[in-house]
C-alpha cells in the first residue's frame, strides 16, 4: 500500500513539474506581427486592381 502511494505522489509531482515547465515556456515565447503596409502602396494596389 505504501509503495502505491509513493508511486502516485511521484507521478503527480512529475506531471506538476511538466505543467509548470510548459506554462513557463509558453510565456517566454516571443510573438511577432507583420509590419503594416504603407498606405501609399495600398492605394496603388487598389487602383491597379480597379483597372482590371
């Protein structure tokens, strides 16, 4: 009976450590965004598409 409790506690601690590691790795991820297009380019593309 004691061995089952000890094994269970070890499994719970391993899962807890993996969860904390995964959460910390997710918070460390650096998100990037695409730069916004130049408004002049947007107008040029819109007028060339309108001509087609």
